[in-house]
C-alpha cells in the first residue's frame, strides 16, 4: 500500500510520514465503516484510503467527509451487508 500511496501522491520521500498517514486513514475508515476493511480486495475502501491520505497529507481532512460523502455512505452500506452476513453465518 505504501508504494501505491507514494505513486498516488507523487512523493518518494517521507516514508515514515506516509506510513503514518496510511495507518491513521485505515483506523479512520474502519471506524466509519464499523468493521475492519480489506483494503487489498475492496476497491472502494482502497480508493477512499488513498484519497483520505491525500487530504491528510495536504492538511485538508476537514473537507474529506463533505467531498466523499456518497462514497462513504456506499462503503458503510457495503460494510453493513458484510457484517450482517457474518452474523447470520455465526448464528447458524
């Protein structure tokens, strides 16, 4: 993920900063989704993570929710379906 973020931001330096942005972004999006997201296989989660990191890198996180609200809502709905399916499987 770090290499993808470096390419996305066109930033080769500051690996520690970029790694911290990724970790903070994952925690933030997991909290919004209500589940642990799979950033390797979920393209929406991955795209939102990269965009969150871009906003955070540019000190503009206050605009992230506003600018990506539709995608965040879709992510939350997908996450609710995943969570519900897991609960149903666990109860059987």
